[in-house]
C-alpha cells in the first residue's frame, strides 16, 4: 500500500479508538459501582457523551452512576447499595424534609 492510501484509513482508526475509549471508561465505572458498598448522596448530575439519552450521577464518594434519562435521579437523592450487587435503592426527601423510599433500580436495566 502506498502512504496516500494508509492516510485514508486514519479517520476510521480515530473513530475506533474513540469507541474503545468510551467502552473502556464505561466498563470501569460499572465495575467500580458493582464492587462498592454505597450509602451516599448524589452531589452532581453531569451530561455525558450520549447526547442527553443518559446522565452521569456522582456520589459523595466519587462513584459514578450512569442512568438512562427516563430513570432520572436528582441531586440530593440518597443511594443505598450492598457490595457486589447491581441493585440499589433511592431515597428522596419528602415535603417535610425527611428521606423516604422512592424506588429500586438495577444499573443494568
């Protein structure tokens, strides 16, 4: 192959690298979430690369929870999860300022 033809493949290589980067990052976040025991609050909601289809929620102990937009959590929600599990419970403040059970989630749903 000539040098000119190799450079034509460069944009495809860049796209493949970007896809692998985001898959690797996502896999690491899911693994960290699965292993961790969490009793924390959501402190930040961030947009991610999905263009609004999902959001990243950061807890006080720097665990990232990526959820689809239809499963919206809010800043201040309390998260409770056992170690080595993908299921977690969300507690939300009611109008009296007390936390009450809101919903069960599974990170893989």
